């Protein structure tokens, strides 16, 4: 399949309370795909579906959704490859579903830049709650994916050295160049950029994008940090913006590069 060679990232549209969010469901089992779609439609979402990876990517680039629910166990073009393509060329959040629930499997999923991970069998109300949480953060001033509107409550830009984040528009720049970040990546980076130089623990950073942070998921922060560095650092192996403080956590440094 030929993919568009995008320079500017494809951005999902912002949704408002009178404009229901669009969820793309990517699941190769037709009955499960339909069941998830019916439940989310009843929950108030607009729903579209794809049964394989190629159809999913066509849908993402032709009619960008607000969020993708992605099964990893797809035929032909696998779910991990679909996730890598979406996160590298868009800022659309992804909730992964899979039967593989070991920690290394979860970390492999997060390495692609996805936002959340659900192990099958999962409850449909929990899936809806995860989607609600991601899109709720996106709708807040300063949340990932929010767009500028009324000036009331709009946060000023966050600046630390060459890094500039615009929370109200969910835009990010390094040395004046636009950088595409996923919803979770933006939330983590914005949390640190609000207090340059301050060291944040992994658990504190988890709280940036999970309503209930817990120790078992702390390693996922390391994966998100690695992915962020690939996007904002000249040399991710020798970071100058997002530093590791060994034994403690991470910090954004307020200095020129």
C-alpha cells in the first residue's frame, strides 16, 4: 500500500459537546468489531470500522478520526506496523486491544507511541471509559489535542530553551520547527515544561495522562520518554532538552541547545 509522504502531520479535528467524536475501530473479527461499534455508538460516538491494517490506514488518511481502537493481531499488515504509521504521521490517539497481556507485550505497544492498552477479554464500559478519558484531556485548555477558541481559560505558551508548547492549540515546536506529538507525549512534555528544571518521578508523569497511576505501569514512562526524544532531540542518545536524573526521573531543561 502506498502511503502519503506527509511533511506536516495529519491532525484530527477538535470536537465539541455538540459534535460527537469519531472513533475508528480496527478489529478483524467482524462480530467483535460490530459489537464494539454498537456499544460506542450507543455511548454517543460516531463510529467507523476497518477489518484489516490496510483499510485502517486508508480510513485514517482519508477521513481522520478523533481516536483509533486498534487490535494488534491483524492479518497481513500487523497492528504494530499500523500503530507506527499512524503515530509517525498523525497526532491521533490510539487505544490498543490485544490478547497478549505480558508486560513486554504492553511495552512493545507503547514503544510505537500508542496512548493506552487493553488486554482481551475487556469490558466495553472500560473501553468507553478509556476513550472518554483521553478525549476529555484533549478538550481541556492545555490538554492534548485542544484547539484555540475563546480566550478565557487559555494557557500561555510553555517555553523552555528551544522547546515551545502551545497548550491551547496543542502545538509543539523545537527551534521554531513544528513537531508532531501524540496526545500522551504532549501531556507528559507539557507537565514538565510547566516547571523547567524540576525533576518528575515516573509515577508523577503517569498522572499526566492516566486518571489512576500505579506502580505496575511506571516502565511505560521510559518508553514514552524514548519516543518523545526521537521527536524533539537532535541526538536522542545525548538529550539536551529532556534529561534523565538517574534514580529519580526526568526533567525538561531550560537552556539553549
